């Protein structure tokens, strides 16, 4: 029997991908007259940041992937990382064999009935954003992580009490990008970046990495942090 969990029943979003996102980001940055910038992404946002680093190398100065989901469908993805993806399993709470829109709609309804304004704002557009992210993470990515050429200007962050895919996946992803850095926040859970101390550390490191790159390449870049 296969050591991998069964593939989840998900909506394969054919009209969008990480590469599409990068084209949107490139267009936005051009409109804002930002020739160079840094990127950071948390959890499902991690692959988007990594895609920008891979596909927009002349614009992205530094990247932080914070508790990022790994490429579960990567041909070299370790079995331990694949099996740790409980959300794609057929166990309780998993998505395999279940309608993702129906399942996530229940989560959204619970949040909208609650009193967490930040989460309510995040869920306002509906559930398709979540379903799209979930799908893109688990089908072949539209870029190669190995194509990121940032070296030490790419940092993978995760908490020591993070979810298993992040704890196992972050070191493996870092091994695919020579020179990249790995930061472990002791005692940090999946939401550790919400702590101002940790968020500040992430942003300051991005700024310093970008500043060194700008000085090396003699780029005219303004730093506001």
C-alpha cells in the first residue's frame, strides 16, 4: 500500500496558479513604480512569496517563508512530509473524499457568527480563496523552488510547536535552495508571527537582507522600516 494519504477531493482551479499571481504582482509593482521589493508569506501565503522569489528574480530582493506549506507534490518530497499532511487525509478533519466548499463553508459560518473581527475580515470574500490555496499547495507547483537564487536572502521560519508539515517541511525546503537560512522560534506555534516581537524580527531581517543586496548591486532603493 502507498505510504501517502489519498489525494483530497478538491476543486482544481485551472484559471489561477502561483505563476498567475506573480504576473499580477509584477503588474501591480510596475503600476506603483516599485522596481524592487521584499516578499513574505505565512502558511498558505508562503508558496506565493516563494513563487515571487523564483519567478521575479530581478525584482525580489529578499524573501521570508513563515510557517509555509511545502510542495507536497514535489517529486523529491519526503514521505514523512507527505504523510504529515493531515488536512489531505481521510481522517477526521481531513478533506479527502469530502466537498471542500461545503466543509470550509461551515468554518466560515462559525467565524462570522463569532466576535473575532480580524478573522471575520479574512473570511469576508467567501471560501473560494481558501479552497484555491489548499488545491494549489497539493498539485504540482507552477514554479520550481530550486529556481530561487536568493541564497542567504531567503529565510524559512517555523515554530518549534508548529504544525508537523511546517516542522518537517521547512528544513527540507531550505535544503533545496543553497545558502538559504532556517530560523526556529522556540515555543512558537503556527501563529507565532502575530507576536510583534517575532514579526519585527522577520521584517527587520528582510530589510537588512534587501539593504545589503541593494548596496552590492548599487540599486536606488528607499527603506522605510
